[in-house]
C-alpha cells in the first residue's frame, strides 16, 4: 500500500469509528427513555438537550486549544477516552446508587442526564475536531480536501449504520447495552488517535497579539462579515430541526403495532437514512461545482421539508413507502448542509482560526439551534401532541416540523447571497 493510500485508509478508520460510537445509541435513546424507562417527553428532551448544550460550550473551546496549544490528534484521542468512560457508567447507574448512598436519593433520569452530559462534553467537540484533523493530514500529504474528504467521510456514515444494526439485532434498542457498544468503540478510537500523524498547533506566532487573539476568539469576528453572519444564523435555524428525527424517529417507528415489520426492525429501517447519506456524500463535489454553495444548502433545506412531511403520513395506507422515501431524502437533507457547510467554513476562513471556525459552526448547528429545537419540540409534543389514551400524535408533530423547515428554506432562498453567485 502506497503512502497516499495508507493515509486515506487511516482517516477512513477514524471516520468509521467517530460515528460508530454515536450511532450505537443516538437514534435509540428515545426508545430507551420513553419505552424502556417510561419517562415523559420533557424528561427525555432534557437528556437529549445535553448534546446541544455541549455543542454550545465545547467545540469552539476545543478548537482554540487545537489551534493554539495542543496537537489536535492527541486532544482528539483524550476526548474519546473520556467519552468512552462516561458511556461505561450509564449501564451501571444502579450500582453507582448502591455504592454511593448520596446518589440513591437522586432520580435515575437525573443521574442519566448528568452522565450523558459529561459524555457529550467530550464527544460533541470531537466531531468538528475530526474534520480538522482529517483536513490537516490530507493537506500535509498534498491532497485535495474537497475531492478526497467526502469519500473518507462516507465511512463515518457506514460506521453509524453498522452501530445501528448492531444495536437493533442484538436486542439493545430499549436497554442500556447500547451504551456498552459505544464505550468499547470510543475507548479503541481514543487509543488509535494517538498513532495518527502529528497535527501541530498552527495558531502560534512570535508576534505580539492581543489576549482576544491569543484565546482564539478571532473566529467570532466572522460575525462582522454579513455573509458569514447570515450563514451562522441559518445554521442555528436549521439546527433547531436537525436532530428532531434522531430524537423521535425510532420511538415513532417503534410505536407501530407490535410485531409489524416497521416496529420489529425500526432501527434497521431507519438506517436507510444513513445509507442515503453514504450516496449523497459522494455527490457533494459535483453539486458544489455545478450549483454553488447556496443552491446546495437550499436543496438541503427543502429536503428537510420532505423528510418530515413523508414521516407525517407514515401511518397511512402508503406508510412504508413514505417512510422509506423520508429516509432516502434524509441523505440530501443532512449532507448537503452539514458537509457542504463545513467545507464552506474551511474555504472562507484563515488557516490560523479554522479549527475555531469549525467549532463555531458546530456550536451554531448542533449547539444553539439544536438546544432550541430539542427543548421546544419536547415541550410541544408533551403539551399538544399526546392523545387521551397516552399515545403520541406523531402525524401532527411531524407536520409541525415540516412547516418550520419550509419557512426556514424560503427565508434562506431570499436572504442568503453566495459570493461567487453574486459575482
């Protein structure tokens, strides 16, 4: 194997396990909380909101550390070791309460909240950092990021799918075994990261700089640029809808009549979404070149409308085909904004703040936006979409989400101007 192929293989392994350790539980924790534990939607929403809170607090900070003070691949490895340790605690909450009497006075879902929060403080910044590490190593080997990264990133989606299937087929989607699966993968990835090529901090300089610059906060100056500010604002608005299907998708499919194909293999059917991701990721270079960044992201926004609209009618006589269609358009919805958005940030920021800027992008989408969407959606479902027989009115909930995505798409079409298109 030549050196270039070896580099790509090593980054492929990184990408696979980066999302394997998330896919093991991300789409099934809703089933675990609402069905396995019988908790309410607001309780589950609070737990799921830790993903968003962590994305607000950590990615920019971790990006600053990688830009200024610490080798990025080592920092990445430490984050996954910490994440894996927290995942190991979740199946052992009862043992913790027995060993520490003070914890016995705390409700189980409250302990789960803080443990998941701790794990997310480590995991969420690793998403943007994995991109930064991959970009850096590709450039060190004189490879084209826009051409060579998407085929590597697609293996992250394959890792996510593999974890979902493993969780479903092992009978773990409603129990805590899913967190053991995540923990083992994360600990292995943490060790593996220390063997990657050195990604030295690039923001160090012998020149005198302000404290603002030394802390890496220059990335926030991107908000002074109208186009970048608007991009980040829409990242927040889309982020509010970004995790809704991951929050509720498996719980929705698991609510179908017991024994039906959809209920029994809900996670596997849902994984069609990730299969679609693998296909659409590979088309990104073509679409970027052919249509430009604005149209590519606009395609994503309208795909979110279809994603939720098809789910809304998933319990009709055409239910299964519509669910499958919803899963297919998810690939465009997710990839065309997230991956293209990451490449947009990479192409429009200076090298000394790129890790910080990638962290800022994650903060806007998976942070502020996702927190708003998580809290608001769980409160709305709990207040307005619970039927008298305690079942959930999924039809109404999905239609609400589709309507929101449509409003965001129209606003983006009218307001956002891409520099190249404007020229």
